[in-house]
């Protein structure tokens, strides 16, 4: 339940056909859950990171390495703005997208943001399987994710819906999202 300024419990917002944007830390399952959520809702699915790579003609790691994070974040904002076009769809964002104030305002104003949350232990287990994440290269994933969670979770909490992702099949998270949005 959401709390208002009066501290009266409010039901989470129902889905009204606006784009659904999944936010949260890397490894929480935004792409996998998003793809399955879109299938269950019979909507299109778009992975913002894949769209960025397609537009740039290089991987996100290459963009970070060659141009830096600021350049990447500017391109990310422009791609997300293009994707949030008012048509119903599910959009998975990169872990840092919602941290950028312009991108966050766009998402909160024109879409339904859903924060997928998981503990750093769950996330570290998931991200160990791939070496494609620039912020984790050569570092301890659990420590990096714990540090990121401390900084980012209060911002992710601005999303009107929070769904916890645990050690469970992704379909359990999809079902929790559908319940939260009244579907």
C-alpha cells in the first residue's frame, strides 16, 4: 500500500494504458520480467539498453569506454523519450536511467514506473553470470550493488509501485506486477 501525506493507505495506481517502465538495479530482471510481462499483457516489449546500442552502433560498455557515462546518459534519455510515445508497451530501462532527473521526470510524468527491488545478495548472484556490466568490471559485485542500493533505492522509491524480486521464477514477479496494477 502507498502512503499519502495524510498517512492514509492508498491502493497502488491501476494501469490505464500508459507505457509501463521497469526501473531498478542491474540484475533485478527488468528485461526478463519485462518481456514476460509484455507477453502476458499482449503488449510490445522494448529494452532501452538494446535500443541505445542499436542507435549508437556499439555496446553500452563500448559507449562508456569511448565517450564516458555523461554521453551515455544523454543518449539514454533521448532514447527513452522516444520510446515513451503514449502507446501501451513495457519498457525495461538500464539501472541508472531513473537516477537522471530529466529521465525520471519523463517516466513519472508520462508512464507508469514500477520499481523492481531485490537484495544485493540476490542481485550479486544474478550478475555473476555475465561480464557485460561496466560498473562491475573488476570489482566485487556484492559491494558495488550494496553501495548502489544505498544511493539509488531512495530514488527508485519515487516510483508509485514497488515489487520485490526474490529467488523465485520470474513469472512470480510478473504475477506480482499484474496484481499491483490491477490486471
